[in-house]
């Protein structure tokens, strides 16, 4: 087939060869092409949406914790507060308020599940595994809070993770003690 022209001198960054035949067949040069009049036709600009960064959606994990013993109502605020609730391996945690309520905010989506650890000094800690977070979630309601057992007595700032005879012995050493049993502090 005869050549109509040579386009090798055209300024084309795509460097493809093109041949035109007598039947005016044209071959595209990647982004540019030559029309029937041998005119280079630039491509129509294509608009691409620029991706905008989006913040990861976070959720709130909340609920109620209680102790497992009876107490005077006047002590309720002190006894209900101070439970620590932690999503292990995340650094996210909260403390219960005077009603035993906690709220952990900015919790990332986790369909595999978190391990929730609940603890308080002199209580046996609890772990709830595979807590899936796909939205805001209330683990334990005010009507049905999770209970922690008192009795894992701290010895030297360390709890052994069990309610056992060593805890009973610590408590028994003060059995039948009264206010007057405290040693004199000598001030």
C-alpha cells in the first residue's frame, strides 16, 4: 500500500508509527490521532475525580458495670465508679462514673472483634472476647450490667488473677476489727 505521508517529524511524545493508506484508513497514535484530512487531532481531555481523603468512621462502645455484693445506697457512687474498661491492644479505655456507666469513643471498625478487659483494684478482672464493632454498641445495659466479683485482693500492688485462700487470709487478719483497732499514728 502506498504511503500518503510520513508523520515521523510530528512532535508526539507517544512515539508510535502510523501509516495512512489510500483508503483513508487511520490508525490511532495512542492519545492523538490523524483524521481523514491528515490533521493531527488532540485527544479530548478526560477529567478524573481527584480522590479526597476521608476520615475512617469511628464508633462508641458503652455500657454498665456493677459489683456482685449488696451495699448501702449511700456508698453507691463510690462503689460504682472506678471500674476500668479497656479495648486491649488499642490504647482506648474509659472509667465508670458514679452510676457504673462507661463510654469509649473513637473506636475503629473491627469485624474480627476486640477483647474488652474490665478491672478494678481488689476485684477479679473479666475479659469479653470477640466484641465486633460495626457501629455504636452498648455492651451491657443499666438493667443488665456486667458484674465483677470482689475479692482478688491486691498484695503489694499486684493482683494474682484469682480469688483464693491468700485473699481470704488477708481479709481474715482484720476480722472483728473496729475503728479503735487501727494503730496509733502518733501525731
